[in-house]
C-alpha cells in the first residue's frame, strides 16, 4: 500500500466556441497535488492561486472529492489527509481550476486505494458527476482535444490529437466570474436555426483542430451561449468581438472571463497590440497527455 501520491493536472478550456458542454482542450499549465494519508485531521499547504482563500479543511474540493471517491471504491476512509498544492491555474477564470482539483482528488484516492479496476471511464463518470458537466474534466483526464458525450446516461469522452499548427493563447483578465453566474444567464431554449448553425460549426471545429487550422475562424463562431453571457463579462465580449474582427479566432474560455485565441505566427503578432495592458497574455502548448500520477519511489 502507498500512503502518498503526486498528481499533476492540466488547465483546460471548454466549449471552444460552439462546442458547448462537449468540446475541451488540455493546456500546458498545471497544478500539482501531493496527497498523503495520515493518522488524523486535515492539513493543507497551498502555494500559488487560492492560498489564503479556499477552505483549508474537509470542505476543500480535493479533500471532499477524495472522500467521495473512497466511498465510490468501497474503500475505508482515511483518518487524516495531508495535501501540498502547487496551484498555477487561476481560479474562477474559465481555465478549469475546479475540474483540475476534482480530477486530482479522484485520481489520488484511486491510486492510494490501489483499485486498478476503477478505470478512466469510471473516473470520468465520478468527476463529471461532482463537477456537473464533463467538458473540462474530460480533457483534464485524457489530455489533448476531447469530445464529451453521453452513452446510456453515462458521460464518455474520446481524445483526439491536435494539429501541430494549432497554438493556443490565453488572455487572462484581472477579474473573476463564477461558472454558476454565467450559466444562470442562458435561456431555456434557442431558435432552431441557431442550433443548426452551431451544430455545423462544432462539427467543423473537430476537423479544423485536427486537420485544417485554416478553418478555425469559421469553426469557432458560436450561436449558443456566448452572446447570452456577454452582460456578465462585457470586457471579455468586447475583446472577443474585436479580435475576431482583425482575423484572430477568439472565443470565451469555458464560462469566462478568460479568452482563448488560436494563433499562427501572424495572428500572434496581432494579439498583443490589440489587447493592451489589461490582460495577461500567455501562449500555451496543448497538453497531449492529461493528468499524470506518480508515487514517491518513481519520481
């Protein structure tokens, strides 16, 4: 039995424009969580985002997720858990920080319980159940570009390799937005024509990300959710509109307020002067591997 494990989980960007609650991308920006089973109590050390802000006891998202996973595994609950978290993913910015924490908790508990029968499909189900939707947890778990779907009521996902010319750039603002607030602005129904246009673009986006990056401008056009969420993040909506007007395929990352742009060499040159100084511009690679688990003796 192991009593400690290190889990490395990537940031993610969901929706990617038209792929609402289905499409996601793993990014080369990672949180690292070292989880250790102890004799008593909960101890949490946080370096980076969330330090001094998030719950430091049983209510911490990783601890709570580990507890739920131990129950799902029919494994005994440990008396104590110690976490050492190195958080590089900004919180409440649309880069999947909560999904990263949930995936880290599920994989840590699975590893410490030594339950190989609890495979990635089951881990995805549990993580999606805790998060409420699979579009971020899927790329966090599997890496690359993922398509999440439902099969007989259960979330499933497939991961696809991304074309080498696809270069993500995230534009991170200094303000936050809770996912619940953004979801609350969505209407219960949309016009049939808009839904059809969105379905076509989402299908095209799969082809663009894997085979034809030159189609990304058209493929990232959304008709389903971004315009409805714009009042909650007017600066984001305005900048997305402006970037697209100058030829940069830009979308709201997840529920926002971060922006995800897809860059070529020429597009990269366009982004910085168009954005100004109010946004942190960070080029990132796609993470093809997703979450990684290591035991101390293998590090």
